[in-house]
């Protein structure tokens, strides 16, 4: 099962986790991220390319499902304006064992930070600026370029 959603509304964490837990896989790993108030950020606006963004996220999820033999993967990402503290992303994975679920969850969040077509604009006071992926995000994604342990 792969479920990908890109939408402007709040993420229903309980409903999404219930969806993946219904697979009764044995292990569920999840990550939810919120907008940070780094350096005085008061607003984060996320834009995407409808259709292409969902396809890119679905491809990442399909790769994780195949690589770790998952029973399911969920990626839910918000777009539009968000304030610090608001949830921006949820990634959840289901596998027979915890190692696969945890690794796949980390893989998905690391890769979507650099590979998904989103454009971020931060507002700090009266200043607005577009934000690129950070070097730390690129380094985290690059660690997954090596083959999986069982590959």
C-alpha cells in the first residue's frame, strides 16, 4: 500500500497512522515535521507542481517499498502558507520488523527533502526569501545512495 497526499489543509495524524497500522505489519515507523521558527521565521509558504510532486513522492515511496519489502508507505505533505509549530509533513512506513520500518522512514524523509519538487519561501518580519535545500539535507539524502544491506 502506498498513500501519497499533497494538500493545503492540516495533516490528520491519527487518521493517517490508523491507515498504516491497519496493515498489521508488525512494525510501524513514523516521522512528523513541523515548521520551525529558525531565525525569526513567521511564515513558511510551500509551492509545488501539481501532479509532478505527487508522482515524485509516489516514486520515492515505491522505491522504499521495494528496497525494504514494506507492506506500506505513507507520505503526506502540506503546501500553502504555514506558521511555526504547524505540521508540514508526515512519513510512515510498515514492515514485518522494526529495522526495515525505521530505515525506510528515514530514507523517505531524507530523500523528499532534496528530491521532491517543492519551493519554499520564508517570511521574517518584512523580508521574504526563497530557500534552497540545506547542505545537511543533501548529505542526509546522499547516504542512501549506497546499496541497501541486503541488496
